C-alpha cells in the first residue's frame, strides 16, 4: 500500500465527516438563504497532524484556519487565514504567509499590520473580531465599539477590512447570532471607504447551521471534521 492509499484508509472518517458537513451546509443554504450566496467551509487545524490536514485538502477543503505552528507542512493549494488571538509582536511572522487575518480587535494591532504590510508592499485583508457575547474569556472588540473601530482602521492605507468575525457564546439564543448579522449589514450599508462587508465568519462545529441561518458565509469547522482533540476551537 503506497502512502496515499494508506492515508485514504486511515483518514476515511475525515472524508465522511466532510461529506456530512457539505450536505448540512447545502441544506442550510437552501433552507435559510434568500440570496443563495455561497458558504465557505474552513478547516480549523490547531493540534491536527499535517497529514490529516493535507488529506482534507486533497478531498476538497480549500480554506485552512491556522495559528501558523505548521505553516511549512501543509498543502499550499489551500488558502490560509490566521485565526486566534494575534499579538502585535507576532505579526511579522505571518504577514507574508496568510491571505487574511481573522482576528483584528484593536487599532494597535491593525496599525502594526498596516506598518508591516506597507513594508512588504502589500495590502492585508482582515476581519474585525467582535466579542458579541461580551465574554471576559474571549478576544474581540466590544459590540458597541465595533463601528468606531472599523472607522479607525479604515484610515489605514495597507489594511483592507473584508468583514467581521465572531464566536457567539456556547448555547446562546438565536438573538445573539442575529445581532451579529444586523451589525454586519449595518456596517455594509454605511459604505465606509476601504471597508467591504464580504465575509461574516461565524459558526463552528456545534452551531454552524444556525450561523448560516443568520447570515454567516464562512463557517470554521474543527472537531466536526477532524474529530475530538485537546483543543476545541471549531
């Protein structure tokens, strides 16, 4: 048995999980989406072995959510977003390795991204992370301060806001999801220069269908795809 066949045999459960996720996403789109807009499935890869990640990519996963600990080991055909808390002194290590940073929650962080993006002659796409549940344990700008932060970041020439990201509290009501969706729409209607509301990144393994119901077009799936791990970030 060659290595590829061995991977297909050992990781068959990942393929079955991916098929189920795709089926559920398509059903949710049909059931809830008024526009029929596409929904991207991100594989959250923290603590997942590179072989499993690359197998998932070979089966159709096109987007990885990484913390950059394995950036040299995964299939380069997939686009990579940085997820998780990003410290300003770590930006230099990822600025040229990711297509988008999903977790910008302060002017300080955005300014450092802007400085390094300019230094590397690029414009960095980002999402503004919103702490929609006002949880002390989570990063993200306070819901009430989000619009102000978006306006401040929009003044930076080498940072481009592509949308919003949020992690609603586990077991919260649908009103929290809808609150986030309404904020996303409101900012889009404001037509702020340098800001596009193209992406609403919301929903993980336990609530991605509910998130799609409330306008999410990027869901971050870890446990549901790769199985239970020490880290439950998707």
